[in-house]
C-alpha cells in the first residue's frame, strides 16, 4: 500500500529475511541498499550470512551468521542450502529474499511450505555458466540448459523475482512471475559533491572483482603501452591465475594494488583519479550487465573508459561522459586512455556523468521499485491468511 504522502507501507510486523550463502554481510546491494531500504520503510529485517563473523545488529538489520562457508565449491553447494533452510526456520519470517542461485531448491521448499519467497538474480546465470572457467568447456552448454530449466521450474512458484538489469526481465516475465528490475545504482549519500582539489596527473582507477574475464590482465598489459600512467587497482583477485599473470606482466610496475577497500576507502581512491575503467571482456553475461562501478565513477565525476558493449555505449554516448574501447585489445585500451587523458574536456565529461547519476542513475529510484514489489507481496500474503 502507498499512503497519501507517497511513502510505501506494509502490514505491521511483517518480518523479512535476506539470505545469502555466498556474499559478505557488507555486500553493497544486499545490505547497504536492499536491507537498509526495507528497514527505512518499516520492515523487520534479518540478514542471514555465512561468514563466521558472528551475530550482530547494524543500522536496524539483525545479522545472523550460519558459520564460515566451506572452502570447497561443491561442498558449499551441497551443504549450505540446508544450513540456510534451518537458519530461516529459526527466524520464522513471512518473506524470504534469497540472493544465490544455489539456493533455488531450498527456495522452492520454503515456498511450498507457505513462505513468500523472492529470488534476487544478480546475474544472468545461464549465460554466466558459459564463461565458468572451472567447468569443462564442452559441458557448459548442457549445464546452462539444465540450470535454466531448474530456474524456470522454481521461479513460477515464488512470490517474486528481482533482476539486476532490464535485459533479464523478459525471460522471467514470460514465465508469469511478478518480476521487477532493480538496478544496482549508486547511493547518492556516498557521493558528495567532489572537492575542487586537483586529481593525480595521469592516474586511472579500476574497482571491482579481479579476474581474467573481467579484463584485469588485458588492462595491466595495456599499462606497458602507456608510459607514465599509474593504475589504482582495488579489489580481490579470484583463483583463476589472474594475480600471478598480472604480476608477471611488464605493466605491473605501474600498478598501485590497494586490495579490498571499504566504502569510504573507495570514495577516497575515486577522488584521486582522472578516469575510471570498466573493461570487462565480452562474455555473454557481461553484455547484458550494468556494472555498478561505471555508475560510481560517474557519480564521482570521473570520465569513463568502458568496454564498447552496446548497452553501455548507449548510456555513455547519451550523456557524453565516456569512451568505448575493445577490452580484449591492450593497444585499444591504451589508445582510449591516452586520448581521454589528453582531452581538455575530460572534466566536463565527468560533470555530465555525475549530473546523469543525480538525475536518474541512483538507488532511491530503484528502492521504490523494490518496495512496490514488497507491497504487492504483502497484500497477497495478508489476503491468503
């Protein structure tokens, strides 16, 4: 229901669990955006995680810890869903909102048990499976097909589906789901007006997961073709050999590797750079993704050097706030960065990007979509009681 003042409301004391066996308790989408937005709207919110850091309460969110997740991927997939189911039963919510595809079978069990269950599809998983390096290449199409069939069977029986990008929406809508797109746009309160202090000359930044398919190796290789350019590299390396390959590359001597940073640390790094890079390789899932880093660069008034995917270029060209390059070609990356750093209009590009975020690419607009979904679920839940 929506009150006369336009604020979203829900039946009193409706308890909600957000559930993840993979993501950190500090995950930006799950905790900082979705859970905190639900608390602000009056929900009782519990976040169930598996990180071994213990129970806590933060910003009105009750955090329940199932214990550290198993290190082995198959063991995690086999055991964690059942531990998650037991943890949800102990909380006893009305709504369960889960964030990991491995929880689909347990999501079905909970839905059949009378709970209102929401699936949050952060990625287009069938497409993502086609790029899984740990799966034999010949098996990937079959595994993707099987997962798509499982996903379709389960989501038809759930209360709602949340997708992270609009291109994913038609697939779920065609299944008859109450599906909405809630894009992972920046929180405006994290991006105050940039200071007038000068940025570090010939300094660029990359923030996010560091893997081969996300283009980190090609980016480091490109640095060797950009004398005097320094890269502020922020994030965690995955276990695909990317870190060793990057450190062996001649461009590594131009990298300042800062590791994983908290939210304040990321804002401080963005304030130092002259351009932000998002150079994911053209894997099927990436082509329909909207990486939050691109919009955070824009919010920080940084011009963007981006993979030349049509979805991304539509945004950058519409607001004239960045340039596109072939992310698989280090020479193309180098040309794009050097041309941008030599462009006297790059500061104006950054200002246009920030203005676009302030006007339309920010979290509050997406939170309204999420809250409207919860209203519909709450009304159906109340009507069924």
